[in-house]
């Protein structure tokens, strides 16, 4: 059985986000469901971790064409018992689904929240997705996993038509948050 540390980390990460109805909904769900929220078998609704993968200039995004959903989307999936955090889930899933073995998250900071209902092709009723970000060189070798039909780079201002309805706004939000975090860490870095 998973210990309470991943849940505590997730609650802290979501609590650190600016106050919003969405943030508060996540906190209510996590507090009501407890550790079961982090298990695929913990109920019909549970947490998933995902990762938006950008090029170093943040002008491109690496997406997969999801086999079940039949749309282009960021990488992600269920929390596994060996994952020490939802951030680790997001990183593991991005590595597995993109084929980029050395992919690393920019930080463990939560950058996106997206609860979505699932259709009949899924065994779950809803995912409470928690998103993170990573940067990878566009020439990195990629591979298609068994959960996808394709993996491909797209300009952030030239996304394909087959993306979920709120995807464009979420992508732009994560991009801004990631760039803002990089700007702050650069400003705090000592100069030589």
C-alpha cells in the first residue's frame, strides 16, 4: 500500500497554486478520497500525472496521438505504486510515451489542473489530471508507445485540429507558467 507522502506532496503543490474554484475542487476531492485518489483501483475517479514537453525556445510542443481518445495531447497516465510523487508519474509517463529516456521535469511545481470525464473506451469515469512541464531538444529521438498512434512536434501556434477543446488554453497557460518560473530562477541566479 502506498504511503501518505505522495498525497501530502500533491496537496501541498495544489494548495500553493493561486486560489480558484478548480484548485478548491481538487483539494476537496483529494481530502475526501484520501490515498485512494492516487490509485487506479481506488475508485472510478482518480489522479493522473501528465507532462507538457516543450522545445528549449518554448515555440514547439511534443504531443502524442492518443489511441483511445483519438486526439493529440500531452503525455500522461496513472500513478503507479512505485511512483514517489505525481511529478514522478508525469516524468515516467512522458519518458515511456515519448521514447525520450533522459526527459526531466523543469520542476516539481504543479502547472496545470484538468478534470475530464472519460468515454466508454476507458475503464475510468474521470481523471483529475495534474500537469507538469519538461524541455527536450527537438532532435531527441522519439518512439511511439502502445498507447499512441504517433508522436510529433508541433509549433505552439500551429497545433493540429484534433486536440481536446480546452487544450490550446491549457498549453498556453503551462507555457507561461514555465517561462515565468525560468525567468525567476534566472533572475535569482548569481552573476559571475
